[in-house]
């Protein structure tokens, strides 16, 4: 079952884009910063918060300074309880090149945030209510961020659908899915054993 966030974000009123994750190459934060720098003059009231720490922190700070967005981009460092950040944001971005199951994405969706996610790591079925972009593409990510910032109705719809998606992952539904997988595996083993026995006879 996904992590639970107490409360709901207001993706229409907020002007914060949020990303949560370690500052390592796979998370593609440099692409996110580049993309944000392309749109920030169009949306001067918006800011980008990146929560997390890691070996790329110094590189990202230099990038932020070079692009002249020091007053718009905040590296928060490690946050033990990021729940308050989800509730303050409007848009969550997961630009990773690869992921397992992203707890940060589940938390953001559970809080009702509109989500922009690299296509390579998006969970199956989320293309209906999340904005999916090719991983590593500054151009496509900037376009998705521009659309999200400009369209409060889209943010509201995507946030509501994301929240509903996470709510559907109750403990009971997850347990039922695992039971179905185990049952199917056991049936497959029985069929295989039966087939082997028939051949031997």
C-alpha cells in the first residue's frame, strides 16, 4: 500500500513545482532545472523546490547560479517528513531516467498533485491523468511545465484523478492482487507437474 499523506494539496492556488529525490544523476534534476529556467520568465510567480540531498548538490547550485534563477529555485536539502511540501505544491515532477516504484510519486499523487513524469518510469495506466514526457528531454519537460502552469483546470483534474488512483491502492486491493498472482503461479506449477507426469507415463 502507498504511503499516506494527511490532507490534500490545492494545485489551483499554489505556485510551487516540487520534485523529491536524492541529488544523483538518475533523477535528472539538471534537466528539470534547465526546463524550469526556460519558462520562469513566463510565469514569474512560480518557484521550483527540489527536496533531497546528494553528491550533485554543488553542481546543481552552480547550474542554478549560471542560469540566473537563484531566487526561483530552492534546494531544500534532506527533508525527513516531506508531507508538508506536497501539501504546499501545485505540480510534482519526476524526471528520472529510471526508477523502481517511486514512493515520492505515490505520495504526491496521494496528496492530489498534478504530476509530470518521465515516460520511462510512469506506472502503467497513469497516462490518462499524468503528463508523460520523454526522459532527458529539456524541451518536452519545459513544454509540459508550461502547460501545467498555464492551466489550473488541468492541474485540478489531474490532481483529483491522481488522488483517486492512489486511494484505489488500499491494503485489501493490494493483497487481492498478490493472491491472484500467487494463485496463478501455483496453477502454472500444477499444470507443469501434470504435464511432466503425463510424459513420463
